[in-house]
C-alpha cells in the first residue's frame, strides 16, 4: 500500500507538495526545506496527511 503525504509550509501552513511513498518504512515525521511559492522563499516543510 502507498501512503499519500502532504508537505505543508511551516510559515503559511499551505500544502505545497504531495509525496507518495511506501508505507513499510519512514514512520517518523520528516522536516524538509523546500521552496514555498506563497512565501517566496525556502521554508521548513512538515509532513501532514
Ligand atoms: Zn509558505
């Protein structure tokens, strides 16, 4: 089974990215620095469902 993960901006809370991944591993929450087009800069993105 695949799990759909959203990456939401830590600043504006918008969901900017969607990840699909295998459910077997990676149960920990990731924080990734990604570009947010709403903030216009790189921000910390957290996983949400
Ligand atoms: Zn943002």
